[in-house]
C-alpha cells in the first residue's frame, strides 16, 4: 500500500507561499503528473512529499503512515533529480547499487537488484563503464535505475527529461511510461512540458501560483479546462478565447461581437442563457474550428486570414475576427491566401464557456470545485 495523501499542505519561503493549502490523493500504483509553469510550486510540493522541505502547514501521509515529520530515509521513497546526480568516480554498477549499499543489503541482493534494474532500463552493457563514458540519455537511465533498484513504495521524479534533446526525450518518454507501468510504483512526476504530462500520466494535477487549480485525466483537462489559465496553458496552440456578449435574436441565443457580428449558438447551455445581456468568454480549440472560403453563410464567424503556417501534417491559420485573433487548423493541402476572407464553423459540442471576469468555467462553481476532484476516481 503506497497511497499518498496530502492534506492542506503549505510551504512558505519568507513572504512567498510556494505551496498554498494543497490537498491531493494519489492512489496506490497511480502515475500522477504535477504540471505548471516555472515557479508555480510543483517542485516544492514534490520535495515536500520527499521530506526535503519541511512544510509549514498540513500533513503528508504515505502508505497510511503520517510521515510529515519523518526524514526522507524513513519515507520509503526514491527520487530522480533533474540533474541526474550520478557519481563521476563510480562505475554505472556502483552508481545503481549506491542506495542498496547504504541500506546495508547483502551483496547477492545488491547484485541481483542492480542487474535487474539495469536490464529494465536496457543499460546492462554499461555496468562496467564510468558516467563520463556514457551519453546524456544513458546517464538519465542510470539515475532512474538507481531509484527503481531500491524497490520504493513511491517514486518521485523532478523533470527527469528536461536536459535531453527533443528526439531523445521522445524516446525516453515512451521508455519511462513502459517501465513505470511494469514496476507498478506510485509515481509523482514533475514537468512543465504539457506533452509529457498528457502522454504519460494517469492523471494530471495542474498548479499555478502555489495552488492546485485542476486535477483530472489527460483528456479531461484538455477538453474541459476549469479556467482560462488551464485552457491557455495546455494545448499547442493554446485554446482560443473569444470575447462576446450573450444576447437574443428572436428565440435564438446569439453571441454579439464588438464589430456587429452575431453568431447563433445552437442548443445554448443554461450557463449561457443565464448570461443574456452580459459579457461571456467562449473557449474553443484550433482543431474544433472548420475554416471555409466559400463566402457568406449563416452560422459562421467571419474573419480575415492573417498568417498561414504550413506544419507538414496540417496548416495553422491565424484569423482576425472583429479585432480578436483566433487560431484554426486545416488540412495541409487546404489553399488559403494571406488576407483572404474566411468563414469559421465551430464545433459547439467542444465549446467551453467561461466567466470573463473570474476566468472560471461556467460549469464550475469555482476553481476550488475543480480542485476538489483531487480525489482519484473509483477504479
């Protein structure tokens, strides 16, 4: 049993609340990614779980034990650092075996677990080398092997792939996902890379300014961001946000833009109807916008193509709509000229409605309501 329970964890550095009242439950064997921009508190929270930071409020439980005041060596955790932290004067074998020797395990057990960890990471042929004789990717594997050789209840990883080049990160991402599924340790993984977070984690916990703003499965946080920050942080390109006023035209609900455009909203949700006569924010992903050059048509937004970026698998088009810039994707063979007039058809089933003042999604009473999903779903 290696469930992690964080109860209102707070960490303060002088007058800065690096972690502010964070509660989160991570189920035994689950892989949770802490995602957020630099300085949001994700690494501080990870170090608080590890015992490398003494928290100023709240409790930390691991495997049913209150470990809040226990040192790292008594928490039954292993950690992989961003900087690898391999010992240059030791061989690869000695690096992997270091923690086992510190734990004074019998030599046969040390050898067995070291060789098993090296085999899992595909570095068995490197055991006799020194770190200076290995590549950056191989050193990262050494650091991971050293951690899993300890057979920890909990594995903590602090941006372990950030020092690798793009192609090696892609390879290591798949390798790590396979490995962690195989060993079954409860894993907390810190990154600022949304692609890593969405592709690897069972759940993603998004942080901003020391607070937990949303927790959910990768598709949940991508399709249903709890607020404007999440929608703007996750996705490449980020979610579009169109400022408008909810209004009526006869029995229809429409969005009224500053330049006089009116866009009918089919089957408008209750949250939009409740805001008739008031500003509203429409969030829509680039892939949920269909671009056409067929001219004027009802039910379309109308705009002007500003930039067309061919990206191989698709084109990314930036469109000026009544002074607001939206991004949409098209097929790579879709021909569109700069400054061309275009129509945009939205997939309303994928729209996200937000309060422009608070930035919160209308479906959520507050960001705190989204953070309440920090309890994992029942398997």
